[in-house]
């Protein structure tokens, strides 16, 4: 298992949201501003990496019958730690994400990776898997946030970027974002649940289109290569 | 008191529907909605477990965790309670009510990772509901989930005969149709609740 | 059978140990973050308090919680300018937590919505920092116990498309003034 392959899998070919199609609740619920998206993505990335490492480290000593229960306890532990830290140091993020931080416990991405990957792999591989899968998740969140925020209220980077006194990043969620067009012309419905469903649906369609096209291209190239080889044989 | 309970129920079923406005329980919603029968089964199981989990977790939170100052263990305790509750209900139904077990049995294990169940318990704590309000919120939240999943299953049965671009196949077209149903549910948000 | 029991006991023990370790670690993290969380929460409340009634300190005072179930807390401003009332009440879609400042003449000095889950773009405007929210809240300053929406004979203009939220906020303000009245006797 090499790192480059894992990177590609996490971000594109085995992306947790777009390809594995899991962990969709939070994906649709919180992607209204870039601040929420980046915050949620990084929280999941940290929790996923920690859980992956721990699960992989203890994989040989835990009995198979109760492995799921143990995974859940480990995950709940890390989630609570992140929850407490956010409440203490980034309260704005904690109140913006609300119940979706503790709900990371039942996010299938984490338990799914523990079950499918970390049980069989070394700690180092699991560490990178956590980072890349987490990055894949974060990228999807960011894409959705950018799209929904732009169409919905004509903004970019709400909460995270502040341009009133020159460009700077705000960690307390107060940044006003960059207004690209007046928010009156935005489709406010994109900030509502409807926008979440539609955006994720479209994103998945684009992904499937790209993957299918890629697969077709590959198949064509293989066939061409095979034909060329066959021709060559005939020539000889 | 009564108006409060009515407000909670209407809110949980229509205006703040778990699926269409709070995004809780999307995975089983998409996974189990291909047929109306399975959707009904899943919905019933969720109503059952959400009601029970709300009651038990309220008791544990109020009489054990908060008096001991262990409120930070809420998430951990709740998920363990839900997981063991689901196991227990499954065993109990198998032994005592086999007819109900054969109807709900296969859906029960899936419920542990249904974020609507953990979500409703956490929301009960967040909204400072008392025992009755918690149970009502749990049951009506489950009913809202059931309404959503059954409605959507009927929509999906029609999608099968629809023509759409190839790349929208699978969850993609489902999400977009779910978005349209959510748009319809948005109509309820203008509704006055007392 | 004996072997089975032994196995179950062993599994339970392992699970218990893992739970205990996790709980222990969480206890430590909780201990470390507890004070910061408390301060963060307090800072939010104090910021909300001073937004409606300026003072350096606020001391909680007794009130009849049986008669006013929606009132969470009444605090007296240390500089004697009046009282701050924290109240939680049902809005249109959610429970709203609001802070109301009341001066000694039983006039509202301002309101600030601390927490809510109202419909964004409609009821949520009541708490928004945009012009529409600021203007809405500004109407409450100087209102007395007889505060009411314009449709109910008062002077508060309801938010567009959010009559329910506006009504709840108005009524809660009236209740807050009443509770202060009962304290001043």
C-alpha cells in the first residue's frame, strides 16, 4: 500500500462521500458557510486519524466478537475530546455545528474505515488513510460550501475570511466573507435543506460522470493496445 | 403543557422534520427507501427505538450523569445505551413477539448507526426537555422519519420508470428528488404553532 | 456452558476496561477544559448582558419562578441602572433564549437574542446583525409593560413573514418587564 495510491483513493477514486456514499447527514446539514465546512472537515480529519491509529494499534489484542463495541467507545472518546476542545477554544464553531459534532460518533466514515481498513493494516498505513480520507471529506465539504454560499447569498468564505481590514482569516466565525454579488439576488433556498440535497446530488452526478468517462477512456486505450498487439502478432 | 406537547409533535413531524429539515438519519433514509414495504418496516423500527432511547437516556442523564457531574460523558453513555438497547430489543422481540420480530428484525441492527436516534437524544438534552416532552419528541421524531421515508419510497418507485442522464444513476437522482420533497416540506415552515 | 460464561465474563471485562480508560482520559480532558468552557459561556452571557444594559457586574436576584416559568435568571446591574432578565421561551420553530434589559422605570433598555433555531431569512432575522435585525430590536428600546405588535394596538412592527417569532419576542419582553415589576414590588 503506497502513500500516493492512498492519496488518490481518499480524494477521488474512493472518496468517502462521493464514491462510498456514506456520512451524508452532516455533509448536507452544515455546508452553509465556508467556516462550518472547514471546521467540520478538520474535526472529522483529526478524529478519523486518531481513531484509525488507535484501532490499528489495538487490532491484535481486541476480541473479534466485541470489536464494534470497542470501536464505538474509542470513537466516542475522541469525539468528546474534540467537542470539549472546540467548546473551550473555538466556541463559535461549536455553536455553529451544534449537535453535529457529537453526531460524528455515528458518522459511518469513521466506523467504516475502522472496520474495513484499520483491522487489517499497519499503524502507519492507517495514519495516512485517516489523513487522506479526512482530506477527501473536507474537500467535498468545501466544494459544497463554496457552491451553496455563492449561489445562495453571493458570498465566498463567510465566517472564515474577513476583508473589512484587509484580507485576514478569522477563527471566531465573525468574518463577513467576500461579497461577490448582492445577497438580494442570491437564491436563498440554497441555504435551506433543499440546497443541501441538490448540491450533493449534482456533485455525485459530476463525479460519476468523470469516473465513467475515465473508465471508458482506459478501456478504449486497453482495447487499442490489445488490438495493436494482436496486429503485431499477425504481422509476424 | 398540552399545547407545548402538541407544538413539539407538530414540529418534529412536519416543520422540523428529522430528514427534510434537520438532516438526521439520511443514510438509512436513502438505503431503505427503495420499496414502500421496507420503508414502512424501517420507519416503525425507528419510531420504536427512538421512543425507548429517549426515555432511557433521559433517566440516565437526569439521575446518573448530571448528579455525578459526568455530563461530559453524555455522548459516550448515550451511544452505548442505544447500541445495547437495540441488541436487547432484538433479543426480546425474537423470543416474545416473533411476528413483530420478523417484520422489524432485519432493520434493528441498522438503527445503531442511525444518527436520528443519537440525534434525538442529544437534542432532548440540548432543549432541556422533561421526561414526557423527551418521550413525545422521540416518538414524534420517529413518526416524522417514517412519514419522510414512506413518502420518499413512493417517489423512488416512480423514479425507476423515469428517464434521466446515465451519470445521475443511484444516490444522485435520489438526492435530487429528496431535495424536491424537502422543498415541499419547506411549505410547513410557514405554519403557525400556537 | 461454563466455558461460555467464562468467555462472556472475559469479554465484558475487556469492554469494561476500555470504557474505564476512555472515561478516565475524558475526565482529564474535561478537567483541563472545564474552566475555559465555563468562561467562554459566561463571556457570551456577559457580552449579551452588557449589550442591553451597561454594567461591570451583574448579581442574580431572587424571583418567583413558579409564577414566571419562562424566566431563567434575573440579575441586578451593579451600577443600579436596572435589571437584566434572561428568558427562554418557544418561538415559531424553536426555543429562543433572549436577554432583556429593564431600567428602574420599567422601560426596556434593549433586547439581545442569545440562542435560537428560527427559520433563516424569516424568523432568524430577529437575531441577525444585519440592518433588518438591528432595526427590529431597536423598536423595543423604551417600551413599557404594555408593549405589543402594531397589529395588536402597540407600536412594534413585526418582521416580514415572521409574525409568530415577532409575537413571541414581544410577549417575552412584556413578561420580562412584569417580572422586574414584581421584584421592585
